[in-house]
């Protein structure tokens, strides 16, 4: 029986990433307030937010400094755009800060309101750049199976998950997907992680050659895949992939929308994964999700191409009303200040051994085939048979069931492709709360096991 608020919800709202038939029966979980890593529903039940919302509320809930930064900017100047040569202090300060902390040489920053818009912009800029450089045929983009880059028409095309393509008539032309770096599922029997990485680099090279290197413009990758099931590539993967990209002059787009800002214990995930992208997308933790903001961090070569096109065409014809929105930018500036002032990334590094140990211990559970992760992000992949790695029939929705048991236990997690349950708490989680998270997840796994047998 739905509550009044739930009934009003299902009569009015379309929920993203939701079974729209099932939610009409169950109604949504309606949350009301939050503090630290905890959120409360409308009945006052507390939940440990083990996914930081959608991998984003890095500083947790109820951070008054961020609220104050937004309120102050709203009172001063709630909106002005940065089109046609106008500007404002928060956007300038944020761009300066991003340039300063970037893990690779960055020349300029372009702002968006989301990760999808950032990756969409990346694609347009790669095409624009190659036109400016006089190589109009070099336009194809290679992404990876199980990669997640968003849902706009271009970003969803880059995403390597069937659920984002089926019946949306995607991907668009000119996008290719190469093998996911998932050793547990895709390695040959006895193949080491290093040999697996070598084979994946060879796969990429074969794809570039088959397409024609003169047609391949860019490769996009998350340092650690998130929504594809938290896939951590082998240690030698990026150096090997980058050698191939370099050989064929393929631009490397780093999608740091989840890994950006401390998730792997370093400011950017690239630093933790020996990844050297040419450009970088960020969003989510850029403002700890207190405001919708993303950014594309652009190297000099790409910026020069934009100057060339501006001279030729009279203007750089791209931008969103909310590019560099002053309130979002002010909150992001404050967020980056807090990360630095409170040594958030160092403190994440101190928590990783405990998080790793608790995560790894889940591999002893009869339902868990692989408990993987890096830094403060992880996933458990549920299997019907640990020895053979046989998966459950997807129709059983085992990971979804586990997530529902987590909810009963007062823990919010998510289930994603391949019966994986993902874990990505706010970076400010305490050691006691890390134990609480894994205790609750273990109880939910036990209930799922009872349900399965
Ligand atoms: N890229 C990555 C790696 C993501 O995880 C996401 C969202 O989860 C996106 C891009 C898309 O971001 P948004 O949902 O803000 O459009």
C-alpha cells in the first residue's frame, strides 16, 4: 500500500534508471534529510549512504560551509553567464584551481552542468580540433565495453552498456568499443594480469588498424570503471594502452567523473592508475554534488585549435546557459578548498587499508565471486557457483535483491550490470562507519543467500 506521498510520486514523476512498472507497485524510498554519511527517510529511519548518492557527495550531508558558499553567492549574484566575453570571479577562481591541481598539463577549463555534458563536449572538441588540424577524417572515438560516460546521445553512445543503447537507437555512428579490462571475467585460464593487459593493448591496436588509424581520433576511459561494475584494470594496463594511443596519434580523454577528487586516495584517479590522459572530464565530487557542475580540462594543443577555429568562424560556437554557473562555481571552489584544508585525500589514504580488508573478506561469502575495488570504491559480484564463476539467471535480479535487503538493514547501495553491488561512501566516512557499512552488507548478503537457496 503506497503512502500518499508515494502515490503522488508515481502519478507524476518519471524516475531515471528505474523499472517504471515495478516502482508503481512498490513506490519509491522518499528521503528527507541527511547529516554526515547518514540520510533519513520521511518516517525518520536512518540509512548509511554507502553510495555517496550517485558516487558524488564526497563531503557527506549537511556541510554548512558549502551551504553558506551557495547562499552568499546567491545573494551577491545568483546568475550571470560567461558567453561573449563576460565573466565572474567564482568561474575564474575555479578554473585557476583546476589548472593548478591537474595531474597532467592543462591549458584551459570549459564548464558544464554534468558529466554527460562534459563527455559530450569532449567529443565535439576532438572533432573540432581535428578539423582545425586539417585531418577531417580522423573522427572515430573508441570507448570500452562496460565503460560509463553518461546518457546524452553522444555520451550514451560512448557508454559500453547495452541497457543504455537498446531501443534508444544507439550508439551513433563513429563510436567503437574495445574489451573491458576485467581480469576475473575475461582472462584466459592461467593468464596473468600482466599478460591480460598486454592482450587488451593488442586488441586495441588491432581495432585501430582495422578501422584505419587515420580515422581514429580519440580513446576514452575511466581510471576505474564505476557504473560498469567497479572494474579496476591491471597495474600495467594504462602504460600499455597509452603506448598504442601514442603510436597512432590517438587523443586520450580521461573520464574522472567518479574518480575525480580523492576517491582512489589521490586528487585524480589518473595519478593512482598511471594514466596520462590528454584531457579530463570531472563533475560529481567537484562540488560534492551540492550543485550540478562539471568541467572539461583541455590541453594547450586543443585550445590552440579552438583559437584557430575562432579566427576562421568568428566564434567558438559551443556553451551551455549554465556553463560556469556562479553559484555552482562558488560551491565547487569551496569544495576544493575543504579537500585541501582538511587533508581529505590523505585521510582517505589512511582509511583504505581498513576498507580493503573488509571488502576483501567478503570474498569468503558463499555468494561472492569477486570483491573488487580500489581506494574507497568497490563492488561485490554475486555468483551462483564460486568455483565455475557461473552467474545467476539475470531474471532473478540477485544483486537487486541484495540491495533491497541492504535497504532493510539501513544501508543504501546500488546494483549494476553483472549482478554487482557497488559501494562508494562519502570520503568523510569514519572507521566505525566503515565497519558498520560492511556489517550491514554482510547481513544483507546472508539474507540474499537464504533467499537464493
Ligand atoms: N562519466 C562517469 C564515469 C560517470 O560515472 C557518470 C555518471 O555516473 C557520467 C560520466 C555522467 O555524469 P552525469 O550523470 O552527471 O551526466
